[in-house]
């Protein structure tokens, strides 16, 4: 399971992130498009050092080595930079939003494919997929993993696995309840609900 940060700051965010890492969260994607480098440095500094090797960054790639992070995520805007990092020994991921985008992918370890289901955090953000076609695409031989993102809730995990995704990523399923006032223990229970569906 991958957790993608909420784009805007959320109350108790760092406490929740550290608590989720303690409870077995595998990977965190720091997606803070409005953060300058200093703000990202401050953000990473609040994550326990033990978990830095589980952090992917979406911007300010120079911080990869400074903090010994897991790797780099290439957004639509930064995909052209991928060849510049071909020799970089780190995990690489990128975003894909269309089936055609799965063709000819090279030099990444996994793809965040979205939105699979209607988004939890962005009202009206969805796509009409032919799930049989998607399943066929996912069954094709490839040298990278495909991670489902968008509208992922514990009750959707059976469909995620049946379609052939290699993993899943969540955003709104964690951050929207926190914004609504859920406590740390309640957020950890949400993580547990996902783990029960693995």
C-alpha cells in the first residue's frame, strides 16, 4: 500500500504519517505541488529518520540524496526529466491516466494509474473504463508494476486484485476522514481495514 499526501497541509499530518509508518505503511509519496524546496525539507525532517527510505518525492529531486529517500515520482510535468535520472540508483515511478500511456514504458519501477474509481477527495473526478479492456492490458507482460489510484477504499480491493493491479495507492480515503475530525486511532483502523483486504 502506498499513501499519497494531501496536496494541502492537514491537521496532525506528520503525527499521522509517523503513526502509519509504525503500523506498517510501506511507501509514502510526498505530493505537495505548492511547496518550495525549504517547505519540503521541513516536511521530510518531521518524518522519523527510520522511514526516509520509504519516501518518494514528487518535486525538488535534489533532496533524494540529502535525506536518503526511496525514490522519485515523475509527474506529467517532469516526465521529460526521466532520461536525466536513468543512471540514478533509486526507485522511479510515474503517473499514467490513459491506457495508451501504458505502452512503451521504460526505466520506471512502477506506474500510478488513475483514476481507477471515482475520486474520494476530488468530487466529480472519475473516468469511464472498460474494465475488461483494463484487465487485458494489466495481464500483458511488462517489466514494471501498475498501482491503482483513485477512489480506492477497502471494499474496492477485491476488484483491484481481480483486475490484475500489482498494488494500490490511497489519498482521500485517509485524508478526508482526518479532515472531518477522525482521530489518529481511527485513521490507523482505516489502514488496518486496507491491510485486511490485501
